[in-house]
């Protein structure tokens, strides 16, 4: 009998019996980000908590214990921002940081100025906890300050240069790759040098660009708000939408918990025509999707033609998320404007997932043991597929480099070589082999923070230190100064002794 799951369930039942009031802030107008927040909010509501959810995708059917504050206008605003995503992958590291921070500033400003959000901020509401996504929106920590309650943040990925500081989480540049790096933890000297550069530039950008800009946004939307730096370090816990089955081991503070995969399931029934398409694929099915933010219909003609030519020569069936008509499609290709991705990847006939390598789709592929062909476009997608390649369950073609030759070779290699699917199944076993399900662990820690009034005992003492104390700069300077004084003293003493002997010899 496993004791831990029983303890977690008992604790969960005790917490639910005295339901808490929770404010969940997941306001970005991107469906993948909404999915992460909605899954947690709905589960909390189902467990008896009173949840208020600020989001851009309000539900048509009311959900028990869940009240929504709509910022649906963010979807229109974000659609304009998304038009530049295909160009983002050609930007420098600093250029990508700048592009994403501009987007974050834009949507943070609009959300905080939303009339219903302003009404909430100026209300007499009381909450026991604020749960919010942390993605270039630091100003939204004002909710926890305003309602004087603990804060839990959800990182839509692993720990990064943008959130490690909040918990003094160590991230050595020597073996923890930056989230925008295109290499793994076993780095060459030049990769370690590049990784160090990425981390230092990221830290400088965070503290001298992003935080001041977010602070200005906060002061404009909430005139009596405190300085942002005085409230962002008060988070009690961070949940990360990452998992050890995808990336290499890295340090984590006790108040940082990996729950990647919690958004998977429960699976719904597939539409009849799609179910039959998958069931009748005796040679297997290749699934192709560029996610919710990128559109395959926007592919340049040369790249679209390369994809179609390759698929036409395959004996497998192909399911492609394509958002427009495609008259020239081959007979083995089925297109849909939206794919129930989790349910499709769970089908036993699916043998390959071609993807932009967004984190959620990558996790779903690992969860169901499906190998990947990654076509990374921007942000963490390059890193996600690099991890898959290094671990042996994927291949990579950077989107700008996609052509008929490399695409056809990669698809045929992944389909015909069984090692990729075997490795994907191994990674899937790692994801599934844990004492409790990811969602149950998330619920336990959320309720734990509520029960323990913010769980201050999990807080790192490092948060009480200044940066030069944390990194032992003062100690290093003291030791260096002491050694310098010692050597200067020895030098002066030796000089005096030898000078005295020289004078004595001259007199003699």
C-alpha cells in the first residue's frame, strides 16, 4: 500500500470541507495559457472551493463554484500580436526578450485597466489565496497585495531567469541551459560561455527593463500601488508546467513543484468521422499541428508544397490542423481547423506528431508515448525539441530551414525507425511513474499553502539577503582584500629587510 497518496487524499478532503475563496488570474489571450489556468480553477471549484477566475475565454455554460471575470477583448488584442510570431524565431536573444516583454506589457496594461478588474480591485472582496500565471506580467502580483493573502504562481514552463529570483532558486549556468538555448545540460566550453551570457543578459533585462516597465504600468492602473519590487518576492509557492520526463534534472527549492502533465485528460469521445479515420489507419497516423497561436494556413507556399509532396508519398494517413481550404491535398490527408489533440494523440494508431513544439503539445506527446518532429518557430520551442532530440524521441527542423528534402527525410526516419517510438514510450513511463497524479499534487500544494497561511516555513532564507550577500561578493572582496593586504605587508617587510641589509653592506 502506498502511504503518500492516502495522506494527500485525506489532507485534501480536510481542506475541501472548509472551502477557501480563491482568485485565479489567467488573463492572457492565448488558448494554451488559458488551458493551464482553467484546468486548475475548475478542479479547485469541483473540490468545493469558491473560485473567481479572470480569463479571456469565458465559458458558455456556468460552472458550479466558479465565477468568471471576462477579459475576452484580450483575444482580439493578442491576435494582432500573434501576426509577428513567424518572424520571432529570426530575432536575436535580446530581440526575443524585447518582443515578448512588449506583448506582456501590452496585455498587462489592458487587463489591469479592464472595468470589471478595476471594480474587483476597488471592492471589499476577501480571498484566502491568489493563484496567477507568471508570464511577463509581474504587475499582476498586486492582487495578492491588495487582498492581503498568500500568492501561488504558475510558470507556463520550467524555472527560468524570469522566475528563479522570486524564490532564490539556484540555476548554475554551467549545467542548467537557459530556456532559449539550443543545447542541453552537457555543454561544451563555448556553450557554457553562451549560456552564461544568456543568463546575465536575461537578469539585466529583467531588473532594468521589464520590472521598471511593469512597475510603471502598475502605478498607472493602480495609483496607490506600492513599488513592484516590494511585492513580487512574497509568493509562497511556484507550480511549474514542466516535468523531469522532458528535461534534465535541475535544482528546485522546496516551494517549487513540477506538475507538468496535469492538464492532460480526462479524454473526451472523438467525433465519429475522426474516430473512424484513426481506427482504419492500418499503417498508422501522422498528426500535424502548429498549435493554437500559429496557423499552418499561413505557411509560405514553398513550405506548404514541401509538406504536401511528402505526405502524398506516404502510405500512412495524415491528420493536419489546417485552418483553410486545401484543394490540392492528397487522398491520405484529412484537414481540420481544430484538432482534439489530447484525444487524437492517445489513439494507438498515432505513430508521429509533427509540431511547433509548444510545451503543452510536447508534454501530451510524451504522456502518450508519441515521437516528435519539431518545427520550432519562437521562444522555448527550440529548447523543447532539443531536449527531445538529445533524449532520442524526436528530430528537429527549424521552421526557416524547412524544405522538401529535409522534411521528407525526417518524416520517413521517424516513421520507419522503431527506436524513436520505443524511447518515447520510455519517457512516457517516467511521466506516469509517480506516487500521485500531477493534478492531485497541484491540489495538495495549493491547499497546503492555504492551510498553513502562506507556508512561510518553505521560504528560502536567501530572500532576506542582498544580491552581493547572496552571491558572496562581500566575502570574496574581503578575502581578496585580506590576501592583498597580506602580500603587500610581506612585500613591504621583505623590501625593508633587504633595503636594510643593502645599507649595512654599503657602510661596511
